C-alpha cells in the first residue's frame, strides 16, 4: 500500500486566492475610462513561489508504507545488516561539517 501526502489542493487554493486578491486590488485601482483600459496580466512574486511549491509537491515521491514497516521490523529484530564502521565514519564526517 502506498500513501501519498497530497497538498496540491491547498497549494492550488493558495495560488488562486492570492491571484484573485491581487486581481481584485488591481480592479479597484484601474482607471474607469474606456480609452485607458487595456488587457494586462500581472503575476506577483508570491504566485511564482506558490507555483514552485505546487511543482515540488507533484514531484515528491510516494511513501511505500509497507516497505517502511518491513524495514522497521527488520531493524527491530536485528536482521537488518548495519555496517558500523561506515556508520561511524559518516557520523564523524557530519560532526566535522557542523564544527566549521
């Protein structure tokens, strides 16, 4: 069984809400004369960030809950092989990076 954390709906809501809010503000300040009115599209920097978040959420891999449970059970039972030397080296390397 796979479980996907899906926040697309809320991210899309935020994107459309911020776009509609900025459009409403532009409409309030728009000139009323028909000669000055022009078609114009303007996107805020926030809408670009929201679009990037939506893309990130869509490209996030799914979590395989069954595989996670199998690995957890393997570790808990002691059947999962752990290379203690490699683990120790990585811990020390991380510590050295944090000390900089």
